[in-house]
């Protein structure tokens, strides 16, 4: 596994920040991700505890604490229900973004600010 071969700071930079924010967050979702209903059994009581703590601790809170209550929504599909074409498409995007990010970090592609690594940058 990649995580086992990288230091925490490098893993955070490359996976949590670059892959998650620069690649995955930018993708258009074809379906809404929702928490599976079975997870609410542990999450709802935990959310109630957190809300009660914040309410009773005397913190100055902006907004309505009730907004921290998890929403129960019907899932359009389970997050694990993906086909090989979707996985291949994502892997293609990730590989292209990783190569472009390497080129950017080496100075071969001009940095254009946050969220600038895009497959369309390959011709720049």
C-alpha cells in the first residue's frame, strides 16, 4: 500500500490534499453520496452528544446547532456500486493529474494557483 511507504507529511500532501482536493473534489458526481442508513445507528447518538456538549459548554456558536444533526436521505446508489468503466475513468484522471503535478513541481508546467492541475493543462 502507498500509505505504508510514505511519511505522514508526504502522504498528507499527495493523497489527502492533492488527490482529494485537486482531483476528486473537482469531479462531477453522477450521483449524490449519502451515509448508508445502517450507519445512523452509531452516528445519530454521537451527533446528539456533540450537540449537547456544545450547547451546554457555553461556547459562542454561530448558527443553529440542529444543523449538525445527520440527515437521513435515501441513497441513489451505494458508494461501492461502481463499474469497471467508472474506475478506469477515475484512474485515468488520477494518473494524468499525478503526471501533470510532477511536471508542475519540477517547473515544467507553470503554476496557476490552487486547483490549477488539470488534464487540459497538458498542452500549456
